[in-house]
C-alpha cells in the first residue's frame, strides 16, 4: 500500500507565496492589524484549503503518506516564515521554532501546530505587540496554534515539566535568531539527566497504557495515545534524542542503536497509522485520533479494503482492523524492546555497582541477569535451535518473566526458522508441551512467544488469528489476545487474591491435576475463527491432531477436542434455557457425560466468559453457571436425592425452604400459615424460585397486610428490594406481590425503563388464587438504588401507581447510544412449545436498544399475551431474550396468535430509529 514510486508531489499552492522562496513581497497589501475583513486574512485560508485538497488528491494517486505529512509541514514552515517577516519579527532578537510533532516535520491535516518563540532576554513591549498580531492572524485563519512565547530563563523553568521538555527536544529552528538554534535542546540537557528523563517518560508511558486498559486491542482505539499508537514511536525518539542528540529516527540506525529491519518495521507501521489519521481528519474536519465505530467502515473503504463476493457483512472492516491491531502490536513490541535496550546499554552501565543487575549462570546457554533471562552468547539459538523453547521453560522454572533485549533480538530472528521440520522434531514437541505444563508465568511466557513470532510459527493456525477481531461490542479483544487472556484467568483460579471472586471454580481448578488439558483447550477453542464454517468443529479436529502429534494419550487428546467443540455449550445452556426445568438439566448432563468433563467445561467456560468481555461478567451470570454446574453434578454422580422431573424438583425445593424456616427463630411466621400460603402459590412458583428467595418472599408476604381482602382494601401491592443473593454490588432483586392483571409485565418494564434500570432476569408467576409473584434481577447503572432510600421509595411508588392504571404505559423516547448505531442486527423471532409447562417459549434476537423490554411488554399487552418468565441476555450490541408465554387463560397460543404476535413485534422493533451522529 505504501510502496509507491512517486518521487515528486504536485502541491501547487495559490499565489500567496512561492514554495521556492519566501519574501514579504509575496503577501498581499498590508491590512490594519485589527481588521476582520477578508484582505486582513491575506488569502491564507483559501491557500491552506488548496494545500489540503492537493494532499487528498495526491494520496488518491498513490503518493506515500510520509511524503504528504512532510509536505504539509513544509507548507506551514513557509507560511510561518513569511508571516514572521510580514509582522517584522525579524527585526527583533526572537527565534521561531517548530516543536513537538511539527518539529519532527510531521503534520496531518488538522494536527496541532506547536511553535515556540524564544527570546534571549525578557520580551519587550514592541515585540510583544507584534507577537499578538501574529497570534491573532493565526487564529483568524483557523490554524489554532499551540504557541509558547518564552525567554531563555522562562524556558529553563518550563522544561522542568517533562512534557514541555519532550516538545523542546523536537525543536527545529524555522527563522530568526541563529544564536538560539541549539538552545531548546541545551535547556533540556541542563534540566534533565539521561536517567531522570528516561524514568519519567517510562512512568508517563505506564500511566498512558493504563488509561487504555493496557492493551492494543481496544474496540475504538486512539491511534495516537493507545498502546501501539504513534506515541509509542515518539517515546523511542524522546529518550534516545536526549542522549544521542540525533534529529530523525533513522539516525539511530547509524548509531547502531536501531537495526535497518526494525526501522523499516516502525516506518511501515507509522505510515499505516498516519494514513488512518489522515482519513480521520478528513471525515471529521478536526484533529480526531480516536478510531470510533462511526468511522471504521468508511476508513476501511478509503484504505482500499473491499468486500469480496463470499464475504460476511463485516469482513472488510474486520480485515482493516486486523491489520491495524497487527501494526499496533508491532509498534508496542518494538517500543518496549527499544526503550529497554536504551536502559540496558545507556543507563545501566552508569548505575552504582549495588544497583546493577547481577549475572548468574542458569546453564551453559542461559544466564539470569537481575530479573531477566539472557542467552550466554549470540550463537545460542543458531547452534541449539531447541533452546528457543528451552528458554521459556527455564523462565517458568526459575520464576522469570522478562527477557534481555539482545536476547529478544536474537529470538525474533531465530523464530523465523521455526518450520515444519522444527515442529516435527520430538525434542521440540516435548519442550513445547513441557512449557504448557509449567504454570508459572505461563501467560507472560506465551505473550512473549506471540509477540516475537515463536507461537505463530510453531502453531501456524494461531498466526492466522493474530489481530483477528469480530466487529461487535461483545468480543472485546482480538482472538489471540482473548486466548492468552483466557489462560491468564485460568492461572488466577490458583491465586488467593481471586478466590473470593471465583470460589467454586477456583476450588475445582486446583483439584484438576492435568492443567495443560485446559490450557490446550483454551489455545484451540477459537483457533478456527475467520475461516468460515463451524469454528468449534474445525478447532476440535486440529486440537486432537496437535495433541496426538505431541505424544498425548488418546483419552487426553479427545478430552481437549471435546472441550474445544463444546466450549459454548454450558454458557448457552445457562443463559438461553430454563435451567430450573430438570429435563433441561438432564439433557445437558447427558451431553456432558461425566463429572470430569463437567469440571473441565465449567472452569473453561467461566474463564472464557471473563476473557471475552469482563464487563459482561456479573454475579447473575455466575449464579446461573453455578446453578447449572451443581444440578448437573448431582445427576452425574447419581445422587439419589437429585430431582429428575418437575414434581421431584418442586418437592425438593419446598423441603429445602422449609428446612431454612425451621432453622430461623421468626415470631412473625409459623409453619402452618407458611404451608397454607405455599399451597396457594402453586407449583410453578417452586419450580422457578430457589429456597433462599422463597424464604425471603414468604417472610415479606406474611409481614405485609393481606392484599385483596375487604378489611384491607387500601393495602398496596408488596414491593421489596434487596441486594442480589450472591453478595453482588451491581445487582438488585425486586420482588412484587399483587393481584394479577393483564398489564403487569408491560407497566413494570416501562417503570424500569423510566428509571434507567436494566433487567437481567424476570420470573412472572401467577398463584392459584390469581395473585402475581414477580421477581426481577436488575442492574442499577447509577449504583444508588440500594443505598438511597429516596430512590427505593420512588421505584416502589412508581410501580404501585402504574399497577393502578390499566392504560398502556407511556414509553420514554431515548436515542440509541452512539456505539449501537453502527451495527446491524437482524430481528429474529421464533417459538417453541414446551410440553412440560404447556407454554410457548418465544426467542427474540435483536439489536439491544433503549426501552427494548418496555416495547416488548407493550406489544404483549396489545396482543393479550400472558408472560410467565423471561430470560434476559445482552451480548454486546445483541439482545437474546426468552419469554415463556400463553394466552390470558394460561392456554397455549394458536398458530394465528403466534403469527400476529410476531408481526406486531417486528413492526415495533424494526421501526426507523434515530441514527444521527451525536
């Protein structure tokens, strides 16, 4: 894309001044300084507009973006030089410098134009007046410069700020006092020692990384400041220019600090980001550096990523983002390596003896240098190819997670030699498998393998998914980053710091002896993505082949393959099926087969869900997973008390709830009235609720004035709230007990929507005496519902008032969030009849949108549909919800009613929406 043969650029400007020479005679007649008329702007806005248009056309013709970035910088140079003379600043002792990115000669269309006017002494009134006129004109013509005006003494003080010092390191004299040409860098050298400047820039870099989740793989990356962005290249220049006193990055090649290949890699990746930045500026008309969903499709098209005939809808933009992520990883890897190289070669030799890292031999090929590993001599990998994998195993065995720079450089070269002959070598196979068995620092070791080409060359299929992303809000990371993060989470299950977050799964994982089984399943579970077809089935085949080729037993190989094939089974069952139905759990147990499979699948699933998008993992999903695991385990262990049908489940639940009641001294409840109430509540209630919630509901109902009796005609519906039962701080349980009526679900959803509460789960049950028992699990984005009494009372009162009004609930109009506007999710509705409950299960897949459940509830009300339960699942931009429904008489719906319901829902959910940018 960037290999063009163009050697000249046609950037013919308007006749403001000649590109070859700049004189004040080229400017229009002088206008008064305070004039705002068009002549006062000297025709510069039109000239700048023409320059930008010429740059756009040149890029379309295939001119290298690097030339264009430099050309715009040169054009601004000439403009500022002309204006320096125009305002007679040449008659002062000032020097005009380009600083920052402009100082490097790098200007995109709307880049900041950083300039410094430097004076040897305090600036006088005459010079100050001229500067004011220059600044006013620059603002009037739309350049909005970042202008600093300082004396040398002021610059000395200002340079104590490392960000200002960094900009001054890039200072390039444009015009003016020649005696000050080297003053900016001399000031930085005076104020900062090499070590102090290095340390502060590394701290700045660390803080910047944390602002972007310490990953190159953000869904909407900032191409300037995120890991792998342009700033990672700048930091190489800053720390090295302070020492080597060079002007351009290529000068570091001549200093033998940077290799030609490393320079080429950085240069190509930088050019790629510059081109993205150019189009971001074109599309937004401003200095925009964030690659939002709003722009990704358009920029992919402008960059030449075309949709192929057999492509999926998002294939072109996914290819574009894959290339971006690969560039970002290359930049961040080189930036980390080269800044470490600077420390090891420049800073470290000058440290006091007690601060220098000590070298200790590990074996004949490797040394430990401080907390790093290093090859003993530069021929280690060439003479002993197996040492590539041996090094990572030693890192685990000796508790080392870092590698010296000269070793990384040698590793990167050696990794290119990993071919099929290397992969077929039994020694290499044994070493690779041993690496996976060694759990210490496994994530860090695999991350280094991935970044320096070892992992992708040893497992070529892994190289295919490096940088591969899915254009949605659910899959937060690229496939390779997600896979390694999954392995990192597996390790957390052995870390006491995370036991409280994952109590059950941690206990199970620690009892699994062959942890490499799960590591291999993690590595292969998504390895076939992006190829078309079922990635789970393709991955299963490759996983089994890999395991058998590495000498694993057939049983172990097929367990890895089974986990790869079924890695989505448990999460889909828990989130999309009614796991309170014993028959659903029994079918799942039959598919799993034994407790060993169950234990491995549970651990893998929890880790996978967390590694896909940590923001979507919450205590409600954790509860569903734990419930499915516990029920399945009882069946697989042939527990004689395990319920195997609906009636057994109901009896077991009542028995457990009654046992809880007997263990509590509560004067407001006695066994007889509890049993009478339970008889009235009906079987469905005990099928869908768990004993802890039944106890909570029972206590609340019996302590509330009876509803519906003549003696208590004014008794309001019961609405009670509490923290989610798994001690979650992000979830709220709401229980409603009231007389049944048709609009309960619709008005409840409308109230939740009005109060900005997200529904995770809903259980709508009608008791035998026509009372509704509705239980909801909510997410409270504001986090105030459980701690603010006023918010609680507002929710209760709104629900009570809404129950009294039989009219259709008024929906709140909300704009679709910016991120959701850029996704197309086809609305699909299907129905399945459930013999056990004598109800239809309606599955709804659609774009997640404000007020979705409120709109669905309104349609149910219009179509006279009774809702008995709901399972609410949001996966990024996609809502996948289930509803158990019947008619008003609890009878199954006819085919005509189902067809009418589907049509009404499609009409409501696919109506035109506001997609304007905002």
